[in-house]
């Protein structure tokens, strides 16, 4: 009980020390513009108190916080803490702008963007039957499974029996079962349909794995190479890893992506700018709009789009809607159209209940109230 009160106090208390220096982030000539918080219409003291708060709160194991406003990076802070590389311990890491970080299930939001690119190129329609892309597994087809479309996979509403509510340390977790299956896509496709497709949200890495399989079929490229050529290169992202399943080395579509926080911020800014980056349309505006529009009731209190979580915050008694990519361990990228802002948070809380609160603290107690000019 005492421990709970200590955590609650840490969550609610204002930082005791404000950062003295809130100079703009370094201009690394990497395509990200930089600006001061004041020039972006933000309260510098409140924004810059993020660093002091998490430096003092070691249990939060924060690794990076970045804030973009009006297209410019206005706050960037890195921390030192324990971390993993897709489950393999790294020990204590001193983070900086050059280091990659696990994104875990933010990978799913990137797969959504790649699906949008495939739609834009005419490679597929999201109302096609997903099963039609896997004739090698035709023995598993049923009338119910034929009704599962790519749209349903994007919405996490395929209707398959699937349980990721169990801890990922539990071998009965459906995602873990898939990871160790001899044929992962077949494992997903052989699951029985227990709910009518399109009706009920059920979080599933298997749905994203099928999207990756479909994208490989229509593009002729693995998900990592497709991302590199069609998304990352146009965004100027050169350094990334897409961690593989073992032992076959296939990219872990739903959770394996590692990027620099600055590069995740680029992705968030592109989504905020309706698919454009530096004047070039990378993903169609219509796809971005559909992806971050509520498609189904998700895990309460969220709505869900196409592999993007959709939530809301309260600022001066006004509702502020946002879209987010969320990843195990506390990885977050928030896109806040009403305030023209993007927030990136990375932490190392893979087995901690705090992983769900650090991002909201940054968003709701620092960034949103720091906005002084709408």
C-alpha cells in the first residue's frame, strides 16, 4: 500500500526543479527543423521540466522525450536507463539522438502506412478477402474465413480466436504461440472464427502478421525492404533494424521495428501533415484520414483506426483528440492535429505497470498545458 502511494505521488506531483536551459534541440542537418518552445507558442518552463522530472524519477526508466510543434523539433531530451533489444538485455544504456530503440507494437502503425502505400499503388484493395492471398493454405478456407477482409485485419476485427491478454511471458499467449509456430501465417489462418468479422475488436499481432504476408505477396519484398524503399527512404530514414523471428530470420512484422526517436518523430510528422513530407506525398491523404478515423470501439477507453489507437485528452475544458502508435514497454508516438504537435516517448518498462502512464504524463501534464498559442 505504501508503494502505491509513492507511485501516485510521483505521478501527480509537479517537478521540483525546472530546467534552467531550454535552448532549441541541436540541428543535426537530418531534415528535422528545430525551434525554441517560445517560437512555437509553448511555455518553455513547463515543457523543459520534463527532463528534471524523469531524471529524478528513476523508476520511470525514461529513455527519450521529443516534442514537435508546427513542424519543428522544440524539445529533445535523452536519459540513461536499463533497456532491451527485442527481449535481449542491453544493460544500462545512455541514450542520445543516434541510438536505435525498440518500438515494439508501433511497428503495427508502420505496417498500416505500408498498406496505405500498397493501396495507393493499386496493388490491393482493403475489401479483398485476406484468404485469397494465401492459396497455399486453401485447405483451411471456410465460408466464414473467406469473409475476413484486409480492412478487418487493419481494424483488429478479423474474428479469429486469439488471446493476447495473457502476459507475453506466458507460452499460452497467442502471439507467442505464433512466434514459435513452424509456419506462422498458417498458424493464424487455422484459428477458428468465433465472432463475425468486422464486429468486435480483438488485439492481434496475428492480424498484422497476415498484413505483412499480404504486402510481401503484392510487392515481392519482405516487410523490412518494403519499408526501407517505399517509406523510410522518402522520409530520409537510413538507420533502422527490423528484428527477426528466430530461427528463420523473417522480420517480426507486428513488433520488431527499431528506429531512432527522431525518425519516429518524422513518421509522426508525416501523419500529422496528411501523408506529406517536405512537400512530397508519401502516403495518400485519404489513407491517413481513414487510418486515424475511428473504425471500431477498441480497448476501452480507446477507439481504433487502421492499426492506430485513437484517444482524447482534456485541455481547458476542451476535448483534444489524438492518434497514437503504442508499443510494449512504454513506447509512444502521439499525433495531435488540433495543436499541430507530435510527441515521442520511449522507455524501458517492458515488465512494469508504469509503462501505461509515462506517455500520458508527458502528454497531459507537460506538452498539452504548455501550449499557450493554439
